[in-house]
C-alpha cells in the first residue's frame, strides 16, 4: 500500500502530465498508478524482473487488489506506453532516496552493451537507434546500443545510480562526453578505460 500511495502522490505532483490522454478511453479501469505499483511491488518484494513473470505473479496473487489486471499483452502494452513517465519517476526516486553516506563529490561512470544480435549478422531490431560495436569484456562484436550509468560513489559498498544514458556503440566520441559536461563539472567523476583521457578533462 505504501508503494501505491507514493506513486499516486507523485502522479498528482507532476507525473500525470507526462501521460495525459485525450481519447475517449482516457480513464481506463486499471490506472497507470496501479500498473506502476504492480511493476515495482513484484520487482522489489519478489525479485522478479521478467515482464511475463511479473504479470503471472500478479495474476496468481494480486487479483484481489487489482481485479482489472487483464491480459499480459494489455499489461505489457500499457507499461510501454507510460515509459516516458518511468524516466521522470526514477529521477524522483534517486533524488529522494540517495543514502546519506554516498558521495556528492565523486561519481563513477561505467558502461555495458545492450545486445540485439551478434555482430556476425545484420542487425534488424530498432535499426534507427542501434549500430555495430565491440565489447572488450566479452571480446565480441555486436549490434545494439551502449548503456552508460553515472552513479554516486559509496565507500566499500555498491554504488547508487545517478543517471543513465543510451547511445549507439560507434558514437563514443567527444559529443557524448560533452553531453555529460554539466554533471561532470559539479562532481569529480571516475570513468572506466577509454573515457579516462585528456578529452574527458577538457569538457
């Protein structure tokens, strides 16, 4: 219930303007607040992250709370439609729940590939935003994107996420580094491997 009330509070503050509907179906039986609550509750308390499994758990155990849950396809479609809300909501969570022991002076920047297919084949998924790249950790070429996470540093502990960025793997150039300029100027950042260059400090 605490999760639901928190989500509703944030929707009333600002999130509702990011998913405003103007169609005849602007007031669905299963609200956006309930969709997000189910998504967060199952991930947090059950450790389930696969979308089909989240819906399956909700169907088996949460129908008393959410009787209008509906099919998996409808649930997945609704969650995809409010993806623009999730970015702002996560930013709010990060600002409100950053541990006191985390450093506001130092950030850590690291990356990981989001692979849509092997580099041996031509990429066919989301071609407008993906490209061919190389992952040195896995020693493989791939089609996809790169996810960069800028996190708050915590001594001798797991770091807490600050910001995330997506871009094509072939475009790791000064343009992307400069995109982080305002945030990197306010905190000393520790970057992994190739970002640690003179270009990094000339922003």
